[in-house]
C-alpha cells in the first residue's frame, strides 16, 4: 500500500507543479503586456493623479485581474488595457474550472496498479498442462471480476480465431491466476494452436483482459495485455510473493518474485509438444 500511495502522491504533485507553471505563465505574460503597452496606471486613494506603474505593480495587477478581485487602485487607462483585462478574466474562469475538475479527478481516481506477467506460461502441475497468466494488484481489491482470453492468427490479412473464453473470476485482492486446462477436451483447439505455434508454423496472437469494480468506490477498473507465441514459456510453480501470518492475513510482499517460476524440465516440454 505504501507504494500505491507513493505513486498517487507523485502523480498529484506532478499535476500541481504543471498547473502552477501554467498559472505563473499566464500571470507573467499579462503583466508584461500591461507593462510594455502602458495600458494601466496607479491612482492613489487620496488623489486623482495617475502614476505610471513599474513591472512589479503590473505583476500585482495581473494577479488581481486573473482572480477578478478588482481593488481599483490600479486600473486600465486605454482600450487595449481594457481588452487585456477582459481576455485575462475570461481565461481565468476556464483555468479555474479546469484546475478544480482535474484536481478532483487526480485525488479520487484509482492509479494504474493492476499488472500481469510479461510472459504467458504453459505450466505442468497436478498431472496436467495449463496455460497460465499471473495477475497482480497493488491497490484496493476488485470485485465482480470477469476475465476474457482470446487467441488468433493472421492469414491473408484476415484474423482467424483459434480460441475464445470468458468467465467470472474470484475477487482480486493481491494475486490471481487465470488458468486454462489444456488437457480438457473442450480446450483441444487451443492446445493444438499452441503446439503449432511452438513448432514455428505461424505466430499465435493472444489477448488477456479483465474488468471489475473497485471495492470501495465502485469505479470500473479494466486491464488488458497482448501476447504472441514468442512470449510463451514453460514452467511449473510460481514463486511466492507473500507469506501468511497467524491470523490468515498476507504479509511480507516480495513483488520481485512475481515473474519468477520454477522451470519445466526438457522431458516435460517434449511431452507437451508431442502429445
């Protein structure tokens, strides 16, 4: 969770820095325009005499005008000055509205904290071969999760579907596995496509996607990743990324183990390719 907060804090800080730079740019540009055009002047409260302003006073007037405060001590004395004030006031309305909306968006939006393995794995476990993708989540839990897997080839500039599957998934707290049993007869077409791709007959393209809802805000969360047959690796059991405490809670996360897997022996690889 610390990492998640850090990412969001950095993103919010970056937005505030950019917003301040834009704000300062508007202020200085209009202050310079007021100054070089001699379109504003200072009138003392106890006198009717007008006084030419320096850049510091022009900067002050630019800030006052941007925020539509209007103290009246400095005012435009030419048509150009009045035009500049109207333009700056109009820009300030849009800038303030955009800043407020984007600030709320950056504060409440969920960061991009869902990820998957960079490779897609053919794993041998429980005396069967499985096509597996490991999904991770460093943010709040996601409920009502649905997963979709597609595989296809491109022939004569046309997409030929090899396999498609959609199903509901358990809630995503920290780790989730999307497994397809390649020894199941209903997945025989996918297994054949994988075997042909591994033999180099064609390039198999794959897409894995999930969609669900943030458990706290109800915000819809989606993730998708594309693979092809060059991303296929063999393995057995993924390395653990956490341990359990006595209360049954996950602890000691080691996300560096997320992509690590016990390799499959050459005999197991040959058995898959030949069956």
